[in-house]
């Protein structure tokens, strides 16, 4: 016997099902998004783009836009100093690859853990 899904209606609610209502004054935790439909109605990509800061000219998101790199020691570990997770670090590696056109093998990743290491790596690539 094959299960069927109810048809979706506006707002993502399945037809045939009652909306689950929870009194907000009795919630243990205040929801981050209390009125999804209102947020959807008020959403604008233009406004969202305006609100995003740290976008460089190529359109990539600057993941550490609040960091003051002028005070970051060259030998400081970037992942710890900038609170980068593994995906942030891989995005950094991908950006270096795109900007330089040079493949960066995984074995070289430890050379990119600091600003000094990145500078040396890129200088060695030019030689």
C-alpha cells in the first residue's frame, strides 16, 4: 500500500490538517520566528542584500568581516583566531585556488593555517 501525501497549500500547510496552535504566553522558549507568514510577506532580496555587510566585489561572503586583521599576528592560527569552522577553511582554500589558478592539494592545507603560511605558500608558488 503506497502512502500519499496531502496537497500543499499556500504557506506550506498541508490541506486536510488542522494548524497546530500553541499559546505564545505559555512557551518555555520564545521562538526566533514567531510569524513565518509575516516574515515571508515582508521579505525582499534587495533589502537582504543591503543588510549583508562584508561582501567583496566578486560577490562572495566575507565570513570574518568583523575581524580586525591588522591586529592578527602572522603566526596566529586562523581557525582559532577567526573562529573558522572546517567549511570556512575549505572556502578559504577554494578562494585561494580560484584567485591563483593553482590547485592546492589537501596535503598542503597545513601550510595555510596562518597568514604567514599563506603568504609563504603563495610566494613559493610564484617562484
